């Protein structure tokens, strides 16, 4: 499946988010790919209601690693699903780096998200030093083995992967189409080894990291890049719409 997904991160008040979602809803009627927007938890119910008759699906940017109970401030996968959100972004490098989410925590979160009827956009990717040392393949392999390759083939159907090299996120430094294609093909090969070629061919693998309205078409032309996970450019309707049009 081809897909363009936005990740708003910690941006936009509720009113600003509603204004952006309204603009997108009016413009996206019959997209040639799946379109998803990831919003802060607090916007989910309102934005999901607003988009309920639209082809645009809504994603949370995180969920708790516990089912329910005395975990002050946390938001469970069941709560996310109850807002009408269909997806949950997990494993983002900002969550790994700033909130210490390790392989085991991400394994729990993924299980809970899937068990509660959410689809997961699972992010992987290396930091700059790892790329410079030529270790990017090892890194993404360990991230997949550590958190998602325990899933059954049935569960895997609800997983989308997003390769996001950390050195390209918010830096304006995009991976070249060649760099991105090379590692996307490697990732698809790992999925094929684990779940078989047919499943690997059906797996959606997004690219993220300074993907914008100018470079999207070139990236999306690569055979193993099924779409994008967009940060900064997803905050401006005309840029996000141009990226959707490029897919
Ligand atoms: P930017 O598009 O702002 O680089 O962010 C990418 C990202 O982290 C999406 O999850």
C-alpha cells in the first residue's frame, strides 16, 4: 500500500490542529494513496470526528506500554482506539532518545496497540555516527528483531514500517534516493526472511527525514519506498498536499 503520513509531533494547539485538519479534509477527496495524520493525544477525538467521513485516517504518536491502571499521565492503546484513531506511531527516534524507549518497551507498546485494533507505524533508523561507521543495516535489523519480529504473520498485516535516519530528521539533510532505496531494499529483505516474500512485498515501508514537497517525488520513485512519514512539511497544508500529490 502506498501511503503519506504526517507526524505533527508536539506542534499545534487544538484550534490550530482543527484548522489544519479542516483544510486537509476539504482538499483530500480521492487520494491515490492512504493518507494518515498523526496528532497529539489531546487532539485525537476531535480530529478523528472531524475526519470520520474523509479518506484521511488519524494516528496517535505514542501509546502506553501498560494496559491500564495506576500510570498517571499515560494514555493506553484502548483509549487511543476509542477516539476513532486507526493508527499509532511507535518507536520514533525522539521517543527512543528522549524518553528512553528501548526494544522491550516498544515490543509491549506494539503488542498492546495491535491487540486494541490499532495499526502500527513502526519507526526505525540509525544515528549519524552509526551511518558514518557503516552500521545502518545492523541497527535497523536489531530494532526490528528487538521489537516487532516476534509478531505473528497475521499481526504483521497491521504493521507499516518507517525508515527514518535520525541524522535526516528536522535537519534539512535528506537521505539521497540511492541511500534510502538501498536500505529500504535491505529492510524488505529482512521482512522476507522473517515472513516470506509475499508478505514482504505487501509491507508498506515509508521514508522519513526532511522529506518535503520538493524531494518527495524523487524519493517515491524508488521501488522500495512506498511513501513518506512527514514531520515539518506536514504542518503546512499546501506542502503536505503537494507531497500526497507526489505519491
Ligand atoms: P522532518 O520531516 O521534520 O524531518 O521529520 C521527520 C519525522 O521525524 C517524521 O516522523
